[in-house]
C-alpha cells in the first residue's frame, strides 16, 4: 500500500532521479516507523531495538521499492516490514507477533538458502518478482557467506540481500567478499536515505531485469573526531529536504502530529 505523505508545495528545483514526492514519502515512512517502534516498546515496557542505528533509512529505502508480489525475509519476528508494506496499525499494536512473508528467525544460513529457493520459485512465474532478505552483520562468518553468495550468483537468483547496520569489526568487507563471489556488493552510508534509495532502485532494476542478485551493505559511517554515535538518518533527511526547498519546517511537525493521532486512535 503506497503511503500518502502530507502534501507540500511544488518546488522550482526537482531532482529527476528522486522526485520531491518520493523524498517526502521516504521521510514520512522513517518517522512513522520510529514513532511506532517507540509506542510498541513503551506498551511492552522494553527498550527500543534500533537505538537510532540508521535502520529506518535502510528499511524505508528498500521496502518502499517493493511490489505486492515480492517477498521478504527477516532475521527475527518484528513489525517494521509489515508496517512499511501496508499492515494496519491496530493489528501491529495489538498483535503479539505480526506476520511476515517468509518465516523469520532460525539459522541464518538456512534462512538465506530458503530465500534463494523462494526467489527461484518467483522467477519461474516470470513476473519480475524478487525476495528481499534482511540480515545483520556478524550473523554469518565470511567463510559461511561465500558458498551462499556463489550459489545465488550461479543460479542468477532474483534476491536482494540487505545488510542492516550494526556492530562490525570490518565495515565494507562483506561487500568485497560478495563481489568476489559473483554478487555485486555495494556499501552505502546507512545515514543517507537518498543514497540508499538510489542504490536500492538500481539494484532492484537489475534484479527484475534478470541480472541476478545484489547485496547492499548499510554501513553506519561516523564522522571522524565526533563521538562514536551513529548519525540519525531522519535528521540527515530533514536537513537535505530543507536545503533543497522540498518542504518547510511546519511540514515536519504535521507529519509527526498526524501519525501520533493515528497511533492514539489505533490503540485498544
């Protein structure tokens, strides 16, 4: 289900690669996802899982590019993908375990093999569908990754592997391993939603056209000399949109207020 962000006046400058409408959609999705996560954590009296580690940008940039016939695979049961793909708020807020397209969790290697198999089943339908698999760095060793990537490459599997941001001793190394194994590996700044969306679009276009699998490695880059804290993708996107004249300050307040009202009306 396509999101419907609050309308904003047209601007004189429009990026042909990422229209202002899409920028507003991505920002809206990230803000709503964070507010929803905070609400669920509060209801369950548990900590937020993301801790502003740039996951909202990685998910919004890829999930908003998927079509109804595409499948997803998650490392653990959750609500982010279901929400961004149009699940109703009331169901997410009141369900103990929101449904996922493919069974989440389990052994990472097995899950990736199942995703490859599912992608080949989709390919047999010849509708250009794909499987988006979300993994965290460190779930598999480099030795475990290699045969999986080689298999995906050999089968030209229509699969997008999205490595979510997280602690990693060698950021970007997985992209190199992936490319060496025959699957293009692309490291992307996890705090730059615009760059993430462009890479996601190019990768998905390649996959849908029969070019084979792609691995996107979302890396939480940090500014040298600054505290070792991830850059907030929502703040990055906000500054970018303001600098391009896509929206004005009041628009951001409307987005948060509107979703807060939706949350309030959906809680039972």
